[in-house]
């Protein structure tokens, strides 16, 4: 099976007195766990052709750390930085109790286009390999010679 070397960088900023902690990985495989203040996550993976999910899971916010959050500043694929990369995501927040049960309307199971993770939860970025062909399609740059 042919694999494509794929470089991804996520620029993050942690907010709060206590540092946020997050795990990250690709396709449900955890690569590492980090304490965040201002960090860059750099991934260099050999991936098969097809669809993939890059994820970041923020998990150490408690009722004692209300100011804690994770901000996604940018996402780069193969060094290409487009705003659409960081905005094209799904965020699955884990709402705290008793706050969640006190809301008058049902809370959404996921939010799209989130770049500020104020709750614990998981954010996912979908992408395809080979990356250059995927970016070419996203930007509608015309035909790609196979």
C-alpha cells in the first residue's frame, strides 16, 4: 500500500493560570499528550491515500479553572496556511454539570468552525492524502493530471 509523507502543524495557545492539557493524534491513534501555553504541534506521518481525521482533545478543565481554554491559531498542511484549514472542523464539547442540565434549550452535540475551545472536548479536522491533490481540489485550481 502506497503511503504519503504528510506534515501537519497546529499552532495553539493555552489560556488560564493552570495550563490546559490535550492529547492529539490521527485517525483515533493518540500520538502525544502536551501541556499548553503556546505550542506548535508538528506531525510527520506516513499515511495511506484517503480520508483522515486529525484530532485534539482538551480534557483537564474543571469548575476550579473557569478561565482555562485552548485557542487554535492556525493549521498548516505541508507548510500551506489557509484560514479554511483551521475553520473546517467539528468541535464536540463536553459540557459541565450542573450547567448543562440548567440550560433552557438542548445543547448542540457538536459545533462547527470552532477555534476557541472553552469546554473540555474533542476537535476534529478532516483532510485527505495526498495533501497537494486535496488542497488543489479545495482551492478549485483546475485539473490535476493523474
